[in-house]
């Protein structure tokens, strides 16, 4: 495995953990992880890259080794955090930006809001959430009001082996070796000897704001960078969009808003395709990015 190093930055008043791979002088490639994940999740993808890159990957606020927020988490804060991170790490030069899942949604919206800051964009499984309707708002707000009064928590695990079993339950394609590596970064041993997922339980609260896909597509239409879209053939998230035909039609409708798009479908891979087929994804990155 390629070795990584940690840096801690003050980003918008919070302590952010930034993971680095590669030499400082190498071309920069920023990687943004998904929901309930951590920056170390990109290790296998970084290992498979053949070109020399300086990979820079933050743990989002409330995940991994970054500081937890107070109370709820809001999507625009990820955009503002990314803006601050890029301002610190590459204040004048446009960057290559890769995101997975939540990270891909942050990256793609940001690329439309700040098109001059992005050189090229890579989206791994970044098709967004199912569209919502205005009449869903009352129930969504009511659910959020009910849950925000409580004290959310995440399950603890008795042993590191149980953490590994949970990861392989989520993704049966994971080898034992890769699972063991991910487990030590995805969870940490607490003071009583059990293992806690390195994520703030407040991430589990429902978002009271509806997902407005038209606004997302407006941002995508403003992206000027070349976009590499990478999708897993066996993605577990596709059924959220409806039947296979409905999901395909909706995804294609959304992707039509990008100006310069290259698509890659990865066989024998699920949503965590950077774990399942890192060599294929890395080869596409090496070939497509300048």
C-alpha cells in the first residue's frame, strides 16, 4: 500500500483532517468520500493509480478524524468546507476533483457554482437522490422535528472482527485483507473497549429540506470542466430511482445537463466501486485526467 500522511487544518472554525498520498510537487487530485465513509476509503484506488499524483482527501465534518459539528449537518456546509479547503491547498490553480456518492454530489454542484476552480471532474456513483415533490414537505418537517429532540446514536461493536463482518455484510465483494484495512479506519476502539464507527450519530437525522433535482441539474449545466462519469453495473442505489427502465431514464435525463461528459460502466461492482474494481477506475482516471 502507498503510505499516507495526515494534516489537520482549521476550516471554517472546525478542525479538519486531510489525508495526503504522494509527493507535494506532483499534480494534485482531490478526492471526496461519501456518506458514512472516511478518506482512507480511497486507499485501494490510490494504490492502483499508475501516474504520480498528490492525492488530497479530507474527512468530511463529522466523519473520520475531523471535528464533529454541534447538532444537525447541512449540505451547503460541505460546499463551503470544500471551497475553504481548495482555497488553502490550491488557491490559484484549478484542480482535478473526484467524488464518490455524497462526495460526487458535492463536487458536481461545486463545479457548477465555481466553474473556474475545477479543471476536470470525476464522479463515482454520483447520480443524486430520488426526486421529491412539494407535498412531501409537511411529513418531512414533522419527522425532523420529532427526531431532533432526541439523542441519536450509532451501534457499537464488541470486537474489530464484528466491524469487519458489518463491512462485508454491506459489501460481500470485499476481500478479508481489504476489510481488515477499512475496519481500522472506519471504526475506533473507545475507552470501554468496544468499537465505535467514526461518524457523528447526528448524520442519521432526516434532512427537513427536500432534494430539488432541478436545482442540481441547473448547477450541472453550469459545469465547464470535462466530466468522467463512472457507474457500477450492480449499484445497490439504483432501485431507489424505480425500476431498471425508470432509473436509467432518470439518470440519463440528469446527465444530459453536462456539456462534456464521458461515461464508464464498471462490471462486477456495486456502489463502493472504488473497493470492488479500483484498477479499472484508476486506469480511467489516469487516462482521462490531464
